[in-house]
C-alpha cells in the first residue's frame, strides 16, 4: 500500500481504517 494511503489513515479508528482498506482494494 502506498505511503500516501497510509497517511490518510492517520487519526482514524481501526474500523474506519478497515472500511478504507476494503474500499481501495
């Protein structure tokens, strides 16, 4: 996963991170 997308997860809850990961994969 590109570092830029990891940066987007900063400050987000684990549940939101999971949703974002599912959305971009």
